């Protein structure tokens, strides 16, 4: 599964996003707009403190939590590509991480540019951007309207495929990593059974809708996220703090 994600799904996702980005240069919606705050439902700090506001929004993505699960998948992938020692695994992981970070940075920069040039597609009322009669509280409507402007109905299809592939790659990676971990902790239950169980759980939660999923996850998120960040920092500093964390040994045994 990991090989197929790397060889087919991720390049397809990059191609679809690339089409939208190129179209934004060929058919720009307008010049760079002025900075405005988002709706009160999101926050009012984007104009004065865009970095802080963006950091808080990024905090809610749970990427650090997901990284603990993905770490197992990455370690297994490096071993499958010939890394046999801890140093080799670390070196290959570092190289792949730098490549991924560079590509992601480029994507986010261009997507940010796409949003910054899209203000003419929306109406502005009382300091808030409006689509129809509702204020825009996230980037979804911006991408939808931008895709429709640049490429019409085809743009909607391209955007839909990009979102579908982004969600599919993340869901597949998480299910695979979690199933691998629980299989190692409870080896009597097969990897396939764990993967099936997590898939069914995901399907059941899906019917609650995105808003309900966020509502369910926020308490757990704010409980675990600080612990996760501290754990990651301690892992990087373990050579200097002289203390062996049980979580580090668990991760190493899982890897």
C-alpha cells in the first residue's frame, strides 16, 4: 500500500494541484488583495497577526499526532529500500523528509497566492467575505470558487479529484500504520483484521459529518497534542537530557 501511495496517488495529487496553480497564473482572478480577518467562527487575528492565527489553525490539523503513527510506516519503508542500520534509517528518513518539506512548502506558497488573488470572486460585507449569504469561515469555498473561475466545471472536477486523493492517501497511510502498530502489540489479531476494523470505524464516524467529527475530536486533540509536542521535543533531546523515555523504546521496538 505504501509503495502504491508513493508511486501513483501522491504524484496524481501533485498533478491535480499543479493544474490549478498553473491556471491561476494563466487566468488570474485579480491582483493581490488586502488582508482581512476571517469570520468570528475562526478568529479575528489574521489581519494583525497572520503568523499566530495560521499557527493556531495549523495546531488543529493534528499533524503531530498523525506523525507518531506515520513514523512506523516511514521506518518500515526505509528498511524496505535497503536501510539496515539506525544511522541508515535516519539518513534516508532525513532525505525524504527534506524533499517532502520542500514540495509541501512550494504547494502551500502557491495555494496561498491563489487565495490572495481570489478576493474579487467574493463580496465583502462588514469586514467579512461573503459567498451567497454566508460568511466564509475556511478555505474550502475559496478553492471551489477559484477552481470554477480558472477552469469552469472542469476546475470543479480537478479540485474534487485533488481533495479525494489527499484524503485517500492520508486515510490509507493512517489505517495501515495503526493496523501495523496494533498487530505488533496484539500479534494474535492479524494486520488485515485491524485494518478492516479501523476502516469500519472511519466509515461509521463519517456519517456524523465533518462538523460532528471535529466536535468529537477537539477534547482529545487538546488533551494529547501538548503531550505529543513535548514527547517529540524530548525524543530529539534524548542524547542530552540523560533520561530514557518509555515512549521512545516503544517507538523503537515498533520500528
